[in-house]
C-alpha cells in the first residue's frame, strides 16, 4: 500500500511539473499493476480466511476487515487520482 501511495504521489506531482510522457505512462502502468496486485491479494486473503473458518469453525475477522479497509483506501485513491487527472487535463465545466 505504501508503494502504491508513493506512485500516486508521483502521479500527482507529474501533473504539476513538466515531465516526459513516457515517464507518466510508466508510472500509470505501475499503478495499474500495483492496483491489480492489491485487489487479487485481498481476494486471496478473504477467501483463505473464509476457507480456514470452514475447516476450523473459527472465523478470523481481523484479516478480512483489514483487507477490506485496504481495498477501500485503494479505490478511494484511484477515484481521487482519476478525478484530479480529468480536472487538470479536461478542465471544469458548470452548467450545459
């Protein structure tokens, strides 16, 4: 998650400072790979916790809650970055 936040910060700073388009595209691809990794790891942890609870009859809720919080933070950062990127590249329009 820290690496993803670092990449998100780089992306925001690249919107302010002029950089080459190739570097921005590399950071975007890295963010996408990190995002899929966070999402798939979250699914793995949740499904593993549920599967272990089926065998042991004890549901360990802590990894499930932490994983859900991690996924929510990831999606909120992604939505915020997309909104900032759209605002900077496309502008803001009010009304019709």
